[in-house]
C-alpha cells in the first residue's frame, strides 16, 4: 500500500479547487530542512482547455524531476568542493579561509547532497538558516557542553545555546565558494546549469566607517609615542598613509625613499607570508616632512639596535618588528599589532580599532577637499574611485558642499548686493 502511495506521489495529481485546477508533484526531500518538496501551480478555469494546460504543466514538472534523477553525475557537493579546491589556484591565506568555511559550515549542511539535486531554493534556504543561527539549530533550547561524558556543567562552564546569526559578509563568502564549485561542476559536465548563479544571497551591508575624531587621533598618537618611539612611528604612519595593516608590517626600509619623500607599498604580510598587495599593484604614497623626520629617526634607531646585536643593517630589513625579533628580520606580527592598539585604545576609553585609522586618513583628506581619485589612489582602492565613493559617500558629499561654498565665495557679487 505504501509503495502504491509513493508511486502515485511521484506521478503527481491534478485536482479541482473552486474555479481552478491545482497541479502538484512530489520532488523529493529538502536536504537543509528535511521537509518534503512539491512543485505546484494553479491553472485558472476547469474547462477542457484548462485541463489541457494543467496536464502540460504536470508533464513539465515530471520531466524536471526525471532530469534531476538522471543527470550525468551523482557526485555529492563534498566531492565537488574537494575537486574544486584541488584544481583551483588560491593564495595560502585564501585557501585556509575557504577550508574553514567548507569544513565548518558547507559540508555539514549540504556535503552529502548530489550536485545535480542542488537548486536555488535549497541554497537560499541554507543562507536563511545561517542568518538566523550560525549553528543551524532547530530552535529548541539545549545546553552547549564544554566537556564530553559525565561532568558538572556548572564547574565546566556549560551554557545554554544562544542563536547568533552569521555575518552577511560571511554568508556571501560561503555563497561565492559554492558558486565557484558549481561553476566548475558545470564546466566538467556534472550538471547542466549552476543554480547558485540565480540564487539570492544576502544583500551586502552598506559600509559605515567610524573614524576617530581629530582630538581622539591626537590622544592615540600621543599615547603611542609615550609607550615607545617605534610604536608611535607605526601608529603615526597608519594615520598619515591610510595603509592596510598587512602593508604596514610588510614594509621594508628599501621601500622607503627619504630623499624623494615617498613610500612604496609593494607587499602585504598575511598569515605568516609575504604576498602582493590586495589590489595586486604597487602604489607610491607621498609623505609630509614631519613623517620623513620621524622615519629618518626611526631608521637610525633601528640601525643602532641591529648593530648592537652584532648584525649588519641592510635596506632589506623590516621597518617594524616585534619584541621577539629585535634584529628586524621578521615583521611585527599583524595580530599583535591589532591587539596592542586595542589595549591602548581601551586604556584611553576610546571605542576604536586599528583599521579605523585607515578611515581617519581617508575622511580627513576628503574633508580637507582632496579630490576623490587622489584619495582612492592613496588607499589602494580599485574601480577608479567607485569603492572610495561607496564607503565614504557622506564625506565626499561634505567635501563637495565645501567646494561649492569656496567657489561661490570667489565669484563677484551680484549687482545690488552689499559688498
């Protein structure tokens, strides 16, 4: 009897509902929610023509389901992901990031699903689940145990689970990984089309830069130099150049031209390795005379320090280093820079972070009336200024208003107006 029901369900049905015909066909089980999936449509009318349309629609549904069940390959998404990662050329840092998303989120959710059964609706269902709770819980209360086996939850610090949504940017990254994998599966003729191409991903959150005020920046700079001159120089350079963290710690003395008063940002230090800058371009940034003086003093300080260790000072040494490598053969660890800066800001009761200094540099330049292409070039933004405009739209508008006022003040007064 059960087998007969399953067969009828697979064939689908057409039934009259009021003045219309409802077409329905079972299409399998949703791998994300575990719920049964049906294709449905409603045809208005109950006459002979309406029945013909309904039968055609049912046949269309049946062909769609049959195509899913008889696709060329039944490899699952986990295998497709592993093949895509194996054949894709990725930087080591990017590869590690992708592997984390794949192992923690994508494979547990959809790894066993055949690629030919993935659909835009299934992917959108996963993204919705992740935006509700990154652990994709079932909504029922449970305790997150810190230890396995029998234990005292209070002593172990076990706590009730709290749903925390995954960040929009992270879900978009997961979508990019799945889409890239399914693009490859399409090229390899495992699937006919890539469903991720039409799946809706979460909208990107509008950037909301929160730079420190000039007064706060002054307090941060003063505190940094009070701590030590090397640290003060690093914070000062972050403020005046707007360089990224990895670009600052990856800076070598050979990249600093004190005579021409220019810094060449050539490399980026990420996860323990040197790589190209984010935009894969070298950019040369002019620096002011005060910054040149600080860098000249810093260079002499480093030279004396290195020579006191019995080493030779060379232009290939890193400009900034940590306490464990006073010979400057290794850069300042990026995470250590971030943490030290945060600790410093906390002592000053300022709610800010190192990356906000990049925003400070950009907004101060725009507020001062520096043109958008110049600011964009100093920041290393691509898109001919489009990224800078999107992130700093409010400051660009303020700069434009200031420019209008300046131009208006220079024009001759109209006849009859007081001079």
